[in-house]
């Protein structure tokens, strides 16, 4: 184990500490910023050395819940998506630490956790939100047991609030027809170009929304498509990357799950529109010359750079307003829910739907869309009972 402390241009101090992860055996590092004095950075460095020096109940006894959670966060953050880390950080810093941070890690009890969850529910937070805090704490304490800091996880004996999964909002057939018709109207501008402050730039082509409702791709997956992902001969598109945001940062990463790396078949009509769009983008690239971003994004900003996923939601909301579908709880993810639900309602095998959606497993699809499965089952049972009654009556 080793570490270093350096002074930043703004006068603050930053420490970096290297250690061997007891779980993976790999060398990891922890970085902490914003220390007002070198002395404070040195104190924290020594605390880190104590916490990582030996793994076992003795080491756990030297840590508070706050110290452990901060160390745990630094370790797990390496492999997590930025959005996940933001959610964990918010849960720890704004909720768990203020309530439980001063307690010794080995002294944390079931009662402490029960009281924490009850106070959060009493404050008016939803069961789903409080359940999220519990999941973060439970995951962290499971790691504490695996790493030897604790002999048992007190959170496992806690009964967390049961958050009822929100039913997926989908567009009915009539609503979808009206909405998609409006999108088609919006996505065929007379010219791909418009002038902004005297400079030529590309307008946004809403064919992206057609692709969303006809493939069920996630928002980040749509933003992450590039020209090379169109398989014209095979009649499909390849999902190879996803775009996410953390604050103002735009991050390019692999899809959400391993099965997110997939080939999605599309019909010839949609393929023809994508090819036309690709040709239009090539014209745009030629017109803008050196001002055009060269990364080859299929759906791009005015200069060819990657689209921010949040911007897609904003543009989709405007289209919904024009289609008369605003204020009904719809967002861009609604198109994904609509596609998956309609695939299931058309009796497509759940395994096929799961693979097309890029879910981690068929079980994920069944859990997320259980209400649709129930409707299908009720319809099948009702139809079968009618057949039996007719046969008995004859």
C-alpha cells in the first residue's frame, strides 16, 4: 500500500491511495480532493491505511459507518455506471450518513436501521425511495461481511418497505397511431438544413423516435448509434454502445447489460428511411466541412457531435405537445414500453422479446411486464373457457 498528497492550483490538497482489493486481488486506488490543509489530508491518509491495512473484525472495529461507506463507495465506483454512482452518492451523503454515519460499523444494529427507514418514511419520502436507501446500505454491508469487517449483516434481518413497481405507461393503439402520425409529419422536413446566425447547420431528424417505437431501444442506445451500426444487407441494426450523462459530462459506454450488445431486426420500410437519413447526414457533413464532428453518429447535434440523452426527452416532449399527447405521463421511454408490450400482446415468445429488448434475462422481462403477461393469460383463459362452454352446450 502506498499513497501521495499533492497541492492543487487552487491551494487545496488531494490525496491518492493505492491498495490491493481483498475481493479481486487487483490493485485499486482511492482519490480524495478538497482538503483545506496538508495536515487534514495526512490524517485522512492514515485513516485509510488503518482501514485497508488489515481486513477482519479488528479493522472493522476501527471504522465508523461513515468511514466504511466512503471507502466502500470508492471501491465499487470503479465498475459502476456514472448514474448509478450518482444515485449511491446521493443516498449515502444526504440520507444514510447523517442518520447512521457516527455509529461504529460493528455496532450498527437492526434497530438502528429500522429507525432510520421509519424516519425517512415519516418524513414523507415514498416507499420506493426509502427502499432504494435500504438497497444501497444492504449492498455495502454485504461487502463488509465478504471482506471480513463484519461477521454478519444486520440489514439482512430488516424488513424494508415494499415498493410496488410502477405500472409501465404505454400508448394505446389509437394514441400511438396519432402520435406516430405526427412524428412522421415532423420527420420529413423540406430541407435538412436551416440557418442559425448566418451559419449552416443540421436540423434534428425525428426518425429517431420512429426507431424507438419500432425497436424498443433505450434512449442511450439510440443516441449511441453510428453509421456503421446499420446492417443494410442483414435488415438490422447493431446495438454496440450507449450514451449516458453525469452532470454535464456525456459518457460513451457499453449497453446496460451483456445481452444489450445485440442485433435488432427491422422492416424494409424503416431500413429505407434510415438509409435516406444516412445519405442526408452525409450531405450535411459535406456542407459543413471541417466544422462537422467526424465520429459518425447516426443521430447528431447541429455540428455532428453526440446528442445528449436529456435533449432527446426535451425534443420528444415538444412533439407530444404538437400531437396532442402532452401531459399524459409519456416520455421517450414510453416508446420502449409500448414496443415491448405490443410484442408481448401479439403473442411473441417472451424469450424473443427479452433478447430484442436487451434485458438481462427472460425473468427481467416477465417481472417488468407482468401486467401485460397477466392480460394475455386472462384473455387466453377466457377464450378457452368459452370454447369449453360451447363444447358442453352442443
